[in-house]
């Protein structure tokens, strides 16, 4: 394991009076299945600049690389003029398809592999999308590499790309095996007295994490160390071994911190093996910093969708038929899809259900995961449609959702492990003041501001994966946890510290946690809200074994020194594997092969989801049509909460991103070339402090002893779900204009 692996311990900094108040509040919270709200144990490292991200690790005498990306949307490279580029001082080598590096390809992640996409860079002269990696310059300095890249000239034979979802040259592929059918939808829809039939659109979104993409490769003999932002170091290690044709044991992938991930750093980037191969070829470490502009096309993104929702109800509001179909853009080579309808049709009771999915192959890079990949776009369609039919029924939109609440999965007919949606609406509504809601359009205006209130359901499936951990405890009461999982900014270091401390009955400041190194016991991928549930379940097994061997009782005031004296040793270590009951028996073993078996959500005997309710207020200036969201309340029930503070942070962060999804974020694609026209953080708009003046996230206590040993449902994804619909519904309440495309822009209201 690299010497750079970081460990963390909590350090209390509060005075005694404050500490007493906090501990009292923490005890009250714990009684409601909510853990202590301690501050992040890695916080001091981050605020003092000591936390090292992938680009921060020093290597001896490095070279610097710069990517060269295509400037056409489709075609073929017919020539390369590198004469001027090679004259730039310090240039060591220029790579392209003409002098391909010695590296192979890994299998596409959606097909069971690790690679971000199935296309291999430099494999051929064909250009498949605008911004594809077609060259790599390596030089003695960053500036030298960038100058040479600017001097490099590629000649093309260009074709017109089909770069957007409704372009004439796209290829449509229906996915009948993903369809869900229950009852006779056509008959039920036709017979229902109240119905809506609406189409919705969501825009492409691009990951713009604070931490840019980067890679450093360092060979020592036949051993390779790679520093790269990763949500899955074990998968990166396996994928790199496949691409480089070497034993995985000779590769170490290191990533102790991730400066924002949420899907964008979950699969192996196409350039990592290029940097490793260039380092091997040139005999020196190589560092790559991917620019913000390049990150728009060389990494994954959230693809645009086109959706249709048909919803029918009886006069009393009981849903009778629900159909949700969607078209999703993907690349020419890869059939990536998210199929969010599989979740939307499980939200409310309906007698007849039908879904449909079509993938649209276009000349763009392969999409990938982005926070709540399936639920975020598709709940905009569903929850907008529910609001529309509430209007048709003249029913309160909260009352309508509660009326159609169900404890039985409407698709599979199995029970939910727990479902506290009604309580979320109750607590969220009380906090927001929903009792003051008046349904008439424009009835809540103040002066020049048109005011609207909107609401939507939030949800995310409870998912888990196998996990392995190693825990060492010594006579001094110091414990060390090792697991190749990640903290992508969500507080994993803190909640895992708390889990070990709680299970072993020791103070949190006595626990050290090691994450983000492929040499550690393989944990989970940091995605799908699976990390806490999976890691804590494995931690519980390891700690139980330690307690048994030492004769300790959980929750008791144990004499640790006496226990170790009786044990006859000064330390004890346990390795543990946890395998979810729904996973295959050998699933923990396949972790070592880079295969993560994610289970949960709809299963054979149960369905497990976390739930929430989003309440939004919008204010729209009647003269300028400026749109503001002055306040928003989210109430969420997600089983056991390990840390009230980090959980609330996650909920609020998701809600902020939801505002961006509703009002700001879109990757503007030029249909003529496939180029992103706003490939920078100045023009790719995201919410800032002024956009979110007053937000609150309520933790609704919930106990679920069926989902996993930890009772954890996961919280990282749910906060964004439903936010866009709640805002669009509020816009309609304020103006009477129903906008079915996001992001909602000022000009949409002007035109309406």
C-alpha cells in the first residue's frame, strides 16, 4: 500500500458547556434512529489544505501531458502536421493513431467491465464525436505540452453528425425487455373519467465538479502507481490491468479524496491507460490535468430525454392507469440507458401500468451516471403529470399523492420494507406552511411578484453491494478501519468512524479510517447511495467478531485493558465480508475481480426505497419574468441516519443541484457540429448562494430492520429527485403556464 494513504481521527474542539448541549441533542437524536451530528473528522485537513487529491501527489521528475481533442463532430483524420509542435521546447513525444501507444481496451462498464465507453482512443483515424481524444502531447512542462498541443494540426474528412436526440440521422432502438406491463392499460385509460397525456423534455447535463479530472502515472520497475479521481479504485485497477496487459497485483490506484463525484468518476476514463502507457514508454512519471473544456466531452454526462406520461384517475382521485415512456440519447457504440420509468411506476397505486424505453444512438460520447441517474429526469415527468391531473381533479396536490400512497409495490405486489411518504408530506408541509396554500392560479401574488407553491415526491431505491473490511483494535483502545471505499465529499470518513466507535464502544477520536487505495480490502463503488449501508454492515460483522473474541458486550462499559490481558495479546484484527441476502453467494469474491453486484430496490420478496417530499416557493417578476426560488423544504425518511449533520448536508446539496436542474443547467449542443457551446463554468450555469437563500432539510425518523443489518437506506441521491418538478409546478401555480421542458428559462415565460 502506498505510503501516501491518509488516516483520520476526530478531535473535539468544543468547550464543556457546548459539548454538554451537543451531547444532549445527540442522545435525543439517537433515540430516533439518528446518529450524533459530529463535524467531519477530515474537516481540518480540508480547510488547511492538507487533504491531498489526485493531482496533489508529488512524483519524482515528472513529465506533463495534454490531451488533444477533435474539432469536428464526425469524420476521419486524413493527416497530421506535427512539425511545429515538435519544435516546441521540451516536447518529448506526440501520440495519436499514427503511433499508437502499447495499450489495449477494457470492457464497457454497462457490459460488465470498467471502461467509460467501449471505444478505444487512437484505435483508428475515425472521429466519432466532437471533443473525442485524438492526440496526446507529453513535454517537460505543462506550458510546453499545451503550447505544442495548440500547434498540432489535424486534417479531416468531415461528415455531418447527428448530434442531438431529434436529429434525422440518429438510430432508434426499442428496448422491449425493459418494459413493465400490468393490467390492460389501453382499456383502463380509455374508461377513466379524468386523464392527462403530456410530453416532457430534460436537457443534457455535464459534470462540473470542483476537482478537475487528472491522472498521474508512476512506474518503479514493473510496478505502477496511479493517482486518479475515482469512485471505485478496485475497478480502475482491474480495468487498467486489462488495458495494459499486466497483472493487477502490479498496479496500485490511490485516491484518498474526491472533490466531487456523483457518477462522473465511477468508470475508468479513456485517458488513464494512455498516461500509464506514455509513462512506461518514456521511462518517467507523467501527470495529466484535463481542462474544464475537455472534461465536457472526454468524460461522461447526463443524457437528454424525451418522455410521455399518460395518467388516468377516477373522480375521487384514485389512479387507474399510468403509462410512462422515454427516449434517451446514447452514443453510437454503447447502449447506455437509465430507464427511470422502472421507479416512477412504483410510486403510486394504479390498476394498469405500462412503460416503454427507446435508446437513441447519436454522434456524441457515451453518457454515464449522474446523481440519481434514472430518477432525476424521469421524476420531472411523473411529478409534473401528477400535478397536472390534480388540477384536472381540483384536488390539493399533496392530498392526491397521499390518497394514492401504497405499502405494496404496485408492479410486483410485494410489500415495501418501510414507506414513510405520508409522514414526509406531513412534516414537510407543516414546516413549509402548506396549510396556507390557495390553489387558484395567481392567488398568492405580492406586488410585482407572482408567487407559486409546488410540491413533488422524492425517492431513491435502497441499494447495497458486497463489502469487505479489516479492523484492528489494540490495548490502548485505538482502532483502525481499512476498506477500499471512498469519500466523494459525502462524509464517509466521518460516518465510518462513528460506526466503528459505536460498535466497539470507544470514542470517535480513537478511530482511524483508511480509504481510497486499491491495496485495501475491496469495498463498494461510491455511487447508488450504497456506500454507508454496505460498509457499515461489514463493519458490524468485524466488530462483532472482535467483541466475541475479547468477551466484550455491545453498549456496555467494558474494561478494554482487562479484556486484552485475558486475551493474552496487545492487539486484535478481524477481516470481514458482508454479502447482501439478495446477492449471489460468491459476490464478495467477485469484488476482487472488480465486479460489483448491486442489489436492492425492487427484489423478489420486497421493495426497498427511501422517500421524501419537496416543497418549493417560486417568485416571478411580472415585468421582467425573473425567476427566483426564495425557499424550499425537503422532508426525507431513509431508515437509520448515521450522522445528522452530514445527512442534512447531503439532502441540502441534492436540493441545490435540483434547483440547477430545474432552472440553470444545460449543455448547449450545436446540432451542426455536436460541439458544446458553453463548455466552461461561466456559461454552463449552476446555482450559487444567491439562488438558494432559504432551504431546510428535515430528517423524518424511520426504522427499517429489513433492508440490511445497518438499517441504512442511503441519502446521497434522493435530495435532487423531484425538485425540478416541484419548481415547475410552482411556476404553473404562479403564472398559469405549464412548462414541460427543463431547464426553465426567463424566455420560456416571456414567450408563454
